[in-house]
C-alpha cells in the first residue's frame, strides 16, 4: 500500500512500535512471574511488584474469562434462535402462523435471526394478527405505509411553514401540530447525527447497492466527507442514510404522539428498529408500538398534565424492587440519599442499550417483545388469552407449559425493571463501595465493562418477579392523538 508525504509510513512504524512494546511488556510480566524473586515473595508481604502483578494477572484472567463466557452464551443462543426455516415451517400454506405461542417460546430462549426481524416484530408487537394470511399481511402493511406517508407529508408541510414564516394568516389560528413540530424538530435534527448505528440488515442491503445508487444517496447530504477510499465512502453512506431515516421516523412520531413528542433517548430506541427493518414505514410502526405502551412512561416527566406515572415513578418502582429483594443494598442507597434510583435514569430510559453489548441488547429487546412486557399487563393478559383460544381452535401442539405461559404474560414493563434490578444485584459489591451519589453515577457509566450475561439477568429477573408479586407495573396513559389521527 503506497502512502504520500511519508505520514502513512510514520503511522505504521508508530503502530508497530506500540504493538512491539505491548508484547515485550506482557512477555516481561510472565517472565518475572516465573522468576525466583516472584516465587519466593509472599502474597501477604509488602512486595509492591508482587501485589501489582497479582492484580494485573487477576484482572486479565477475569476479562478473558468474561469474554469467553459471553462468546459461549452467544453461541448457545444461536443454536436456539428462531430461524427462517423454523418460522416458515410454522406457517401454513396461506402464510398464517399455526402456533404463535410456540414461536414466542423459541424467541425467549434464543432470540430472532436478524433477517427475520422485520417479519416477526409486527407479530410480536400485536401489529399483525397471527391468523392473517400472507395476502392480508401485505394489505395491512400497505395501509400502514399510507398512514406513515401521511405523517411524513405533514412533517414536510410543517417544515415549510417554519422556514417560510407563513404558517397562518392574521385572521386564523396556527395549526395545533405546528407548535409540537417547531419544538421537537430542532432537537431531533441535533440528536439523529449523534446516534450510534450498528451494522445490520439495512446496512447490508445498502452496501449491496450498486455504485450509482450509493453515490446518489451520498449526494443527499452535503455534509458527507467524501475523502478516503471507496470502502470508506460506502461505510459512511449507510450511516448517513440511517441518520436520515432516524430523523424522519422521530419527526413522524412527534406528530403521532403529540403529548410526549420527542425525548432524548428515543433516538437510541429507534436505531434498534432501523438496524434490521429495511422498510422505513415498518421500522416506524414497530418503534411506535414498542414505545407507546408500558415504556411510554419512561418519557413522561412525573406530574405532567393529563398523564399518570412517569420516569420518576418507574425509578421509585425499581427502588421498591431492590428494597424487597436486597434490603441491605437498599439501606446503603438510602444512606447515600439515592434511594430514588435517579442514578439508574439512563439505564431505564434506553432499555440497557448502553449497558449491554449489541448482541445482548438485541436479544433482551426480542424477549421484551416476546413476553409482551412492552404492553400494559391487562392488555398482555388479554393477548395471551386470545392466543390460547386461537391455538385451541387450531389444535396446535403447544405443550401448555405453565412456566412458559407465565413468562409470556409478564406485561407492564415489570420484566424489564426486574432485569435492571438483577444487574445492580450482580454488582452489589461495587455499589457498597460507593460513598456518594457521584460514585453511583460513575458506576452506572461504567456498567458496560461488567459484561453482563443477559440470559442470567433474565433468569434472575424471573426469580425476583416471584418475590415482588406485581411491583413495577407501569402506569400507562392512552395516546389520544394517535387514536384520533386517522
């Protein structure tokens, strides 16, 4: 590879030197551990070399073990996940889902194959009726697209009003939704480019486009830096396209739910659906249904007019779960004046997407949908009852495992709050080491380094649910704007 001006050569030399130094350091560490001086020193002595190296080796061993365990867990999940073959084998010749609860059971155990998510998410979010044929599914999809296009058309009209300054005449009142759009659009425009997007089905499809299409999409954004090689341009192009799609669905959501509008953190949830939903309209509706139920309260400031609950109440519910399940830990939080659990604000709002690795976050969200935890408990229970009647009518072979049925009908955001509680219980020793709120806050920011096993967190959450018995139910207010929009 040729470089100009010698800068590339200097970079390579510097990188090679750094790697060489690291290898030499590690080699020196292991050489010293085999030396007579190290072997003769007592672990309880004041030998600073011994203490430092013991700490280094212990930490290295811990990180290596954790990484190995995470990879092993991912491999186990891949063997159990819902694949394309299983999904289509579970549908009849007309495209109806024969055994929906069995499908949910598979998803809870192993998640969903990425190429299937756009197909499966509408089913999990109660957007698609399992009894609909393939033709009816496509018709419903087109109807949703019409509604989404209407929202996008209105967004464009409001944007023109903002830019022109001619929103209404002197003798007329401004449109009701203009204020909502004016308030939310600038924040969305600022947050969308800062969103972290992960390579998924959309990016793979985008990269598969020919150079002409890729270039055309690149030209849409004048801020794209087109320097670098062709591969670098293509990588930036799908991220720019995702940024545009994210901005579009968030603006549409602000009009879909005018009471909530847009709140910071929504962009990270939207990115999760945009990753594998190639169809922008489907990504919007999945995102809208996911955030309009129990998780809607995460974006409500407690005390908001006409709305019950809110993020403060969700954090207090988390505090109650910790108090019931680990009283000494809760007492320590109380001594730090942190029993309101405000230090967990980010973890709750973004549904642990910053605390878990990408694969674990995807699996957790798959499970939250499969267990109907996104819906209020009453609705989740009704969905489960309807599913039981449907399966009995279709003489399905679902084994009726009572434990699985209980998991499938959690609802009310309770499972998620118990997963968060399980994460803090796993790191209780670190929590006890905190001496003030700032320490707790720093600990929460460092949670990704814990490398949690999401399967273990879910298992622990199920145990905690048995102890708390209904604690953590989200208070959900109806989205009146969405109900009357069409």
